[in-house]
């Protein structure tokens, strides 16, 4: 039996049995459309507590203004992103990370000649977006 004297300690017995683990999710199965390179992973559909978009945008492509009832974290993997977080304008480059707080209007776009690849992590098992327009 596992016991703890610290209330905040997690009491979990690890296992090596992956029988309850979801199957591997292939990138092609996450494409938003057949002509898109952007992928959407909804955590609840795969036993995960987080969701994400793997964005692959050409010059000029981007999102419209929106917000979420949870934080979103962006990681630039390739290219350069123009970020709008509330009333702030930022430029993020390869390796940069930015977090949008809960309920803050935001958007991003590719303003460089190179393709923009970004991981957009939603701290939620489902993706909830409210658009400005």
C-alpha cells in the first residue's frame, strides 16, 4: 500500500502495462482538410488532457482574432510568427515560446518568406474557440 504524509503528493503506482493506452495517432489522420498541412489533435479523443494544433503556414497565412477559456502556449518550430496577444505585438522566432492567458484575444500570422511551423498547445482536452467576427 502507498501512503503519504504530504497532502499534495500524488499517490500513484506506476505500471508497465500499456493496455489502456490509446493507439498511435498518425499525422495524416489529424489533417484539418485534405489540402491543409495543419493538424488538429483533440485530446479527449485520444485519452489526453491537452489538445494542440500543429500549424504549417505559408507567407500571409494566419488565424483570425479569437480567445479561449484556458491558456494556450505557442512554440515556434520553424520560421517567424507575428503574434498579437491582447494589445501587444510580438515577433517570435525559432525556439521562442509565448503563452496566451485565459480569456485574452489573440492571433498569429506568418509574415516571413519561410514557412511557419508552430505547435499551439491548448490546456484543455477539447478545443474551444470564440471568434471576434
